[in-house]
C-alpha cells in the first residue's frame, strides 16, 4: 500500500503540537494556544511546511461538529427553553450592535490607512467580527466546569443565536456582490424557508431520535455505540447542511434531542476521545490559514484590541439591559469578546463575492486569530476582571437605579443539574438535612444535584422540580452519574453509617480535591468517617450538646461573647476533625 499524501502532514502536525504544548504547559499556557501556535509555526507565516488543504479543513470541521454534538448532549429542550430570552433577544441585539460599532470602526481605520472599503465592506467586517468562537468558548468553559454556571449559560445562549445567524449573514453577503440581482421577494423567501426548516428540523429530531437511540444503546458492544453515535452526529449534520443550515448547529440540535438520559450520556462518553482529536486538528488549522504581513502587525493588534473591547462592551450592555446579574453580564461580555471560526467563512465569502480584497481578507484573518489566541487568558481572568469592573459600573447612577428597581422578570441563568460539567454541590441523601441544604443552595443560586435511595422520595422530589437521581452512594458508577467527579463540595446526609464510610471512600477516590462534609450521629463514628476521607464530620451528639448549653446560657443572661467563646472551646476540644480544621485555619 502507498502512503496517503496527507499522512506526513498529519504526523508532522501531531509531533509539533505535542512538543509545543509540553513547552507551553511548563509556563501554564493553555493547550488551545499551543495548538494555534503550532499552526502558525508550520504554516505560511512560519516554516511553510504545511498548508491547510481540503483534507485538513474537512477534518477540522468534523471536530467542530463533534464538539457541538457532545455539548448538545449536556442540555435538554427544557434547559434551552429557559434560555429563550437570551437566544431570541440578546443574540439578535448583540449581532446588530456589534456589526454597527465594528463596521463604523472599520470605516474609521480604513480612512486612516487610506484604504477604501466602502459601506458594504464595513458592513461585512462588522458582521464577521460580531460572531464569537463557539468551539473555543464551549471547550474552555467545559474544561473549567463553567459551561453550566450563570455566565456560561448566557454565553451559550448568545452563541446559539450566532450559529443560527450564519445562514442569514451569508445571504446578506451574496446580496453585497456587484453581480447580485435578488429581489426583495427572493430575500424574504430565503429567510422564511430558513425559519421553517430550522423549526422542522428541531421537531423532527425531537420526535425521531429518542425512538431510534434505544436500538443503538441496548447492545453492549462498544463498537455499536461508537458507530451509532457517529451516525446520529454526522447524519444529522448532513441533513442540516442539505437544508441550508450550519452542520455544527444540526449536530448540536441532535445532541439536545437525545440529552438527559443514560443513552446520551453513554454516547458522549465513548465519543469524547475522538472529539478531542478532531478538535485539536481544528485549532491547528486556524494557525495554518494566515500569511502574516509583519509590517501591518501593529495595526492588526490594535484592531484586535478594539474588536475585543467593542464586543465585550456590547454584550455586557445588552445583558445588563435584560437585567442579568451584573457580574454575570461582565463575565459573559469578556468571554464572548473574541471572533470565531464562522468569521473565516464569512470573510472568505466576502472575498469570493468581491466585497473585500485579498489584502483586507488576510488582515481580517490575522486580527481574528489574535483575538482567539488571547481568549483562554481572558476567560481565566474573567472572574477577577468582573469583580473589579462590576462595582465600578455600579457607580454610574443610571446603572445603580436600573439594578435597584424591583424586578420580577430577572433572567434566571442558574446552572441546570447534571451534564458533563456537573454540579457545584452534590447532596447525598434527601432527608430533612439534605432538603434543607438544597433549599439554601437554591435560594443562593448555587447549582446542585441530589442522590437518594428511596424511590418514592425521588418521585416526590422530581415532581417538585428537584435535580435528584435514585441510587446508592456505595456504587461508584452511581456517584459518577450524579456528578461527584466534577462537584466542588459533596455533602453526605444519610444515616447508614456503613454506607457513609464506604461511600466517602469512593467519593474521595473519585474527587481527591473536593470538600467532603459528612454527618454522623455519634462521636465514636466521626474518626472512622474522617479516616475514610471526609474533610468535615458534623456530629449530632456535639451539635445537640452545644445547642443545649447555648440555650441555657442565653436564658441565664450570659453575655454573647462569653457564649461564643465557650462554643468555640467545645468545638476545638471535642469536635474531632472539624476542630483540627478550624485550628489549621487560624
């Protein structure tokens, strides 16, 4: 057999990517930047050893399709319904105002550099730069377990509409061509067709896939599960493309259609390695696209910075107007500031239809890639930047009055339980303690899931809308399913001491770095549970005795400071691991 012509390029890219990522890892630089940097090194801007041919472009697009499919598996239609205001209001407004702001900026820059781009060129640049990177944002947020947090939900809602908007934008680009001769009726027909096709695809997938998926998952053979998952993913992407929609959007909708069950979870798990491999090729291909003109690099950097600021401000302002929490709005604006992969497609279409020149096209690519390269750093810094920016923004009187008004319609973006990125808190046991903790977490907007052994209790809680799963904490697979692997805090609120000890050991093995809080009735059992891996063991004997003497001292008129001091002494001296933990924190 003769080797394939592209095999040497794939091998070279893989070896170079591993080397660059290992070097970058020593400096704590995210792998995505390493992959893009590898493409820049091997591509026309560097050593010119690899060019982005049709095969590499196809493989990279498959990576984006797989990524969106697995992201869709983490959601359900009920989840997406809660984002309808973000998708249908914030999404269109973001594209509209980002296009206007960036288009106006492009006109100013073109005037400064004596480059005539015209109104159509400025509009195309604005539309292209208004689209963020679905691949980069969702991948990084998923790795950081933030995709389900409020800012992650806001980001996802805007990204969904951006993906929907790619087709209408492409229609607009075709109208910008000097040779375009479409009437208003033709334009209206295309847009109506787009809406009807999208709605029909969603309904069809929702009705069809849940009936087909059991045939794929009922067989225990891994090959059937993998091939069945690929058939659903790529088959839906093909149908979506045939109907004139984005392939990635079709794959995302397919994932959503089968999400929420064991079948979808199993498919997502087996496709994960393949998705990572293909998406790595995508990020490599980004660097291969560009041929940098170093004389224009200062202008490209300045342009990229201006785009980042413009998009961040527009997204933040729109979410603020919609009464999204201020910190959430700022974080979402920072995360969505970059420009995405579909912008390459729009820029290429603009070049093909004569709206922009080759010189303008290359400068657009360089600016887009600069925004992509800084995105991992921006996402990492987003919480700190938001913490500093939110109080400063609140100093603006209009903002202070706006958020100070009574608001019954504030958009809820709390994370939905389950999914690959999991809950923040996992509560094991849905008795009085578990329910009280869940009630507090719900009121404070902290995402959680619950694990309960009793079937009737599970049914009752699900009827109330609680994110609860039935199962035994001594079963490791059940713990994984409820989200223990990704939870930051695990609260063990059951009464079976044997199950607590065994379950805590399993939890600690799955999450060595999580905070495990367990409760026990008797002090003699606390040390056993602590030795199995619990960080804090709350003992009912001591809690009862503390509550009794506090009540007595308060009734006798003892000063509160003295009562607090006695309470602290008792905890430090007699409360086992919790006492030692408090000592270590002092």
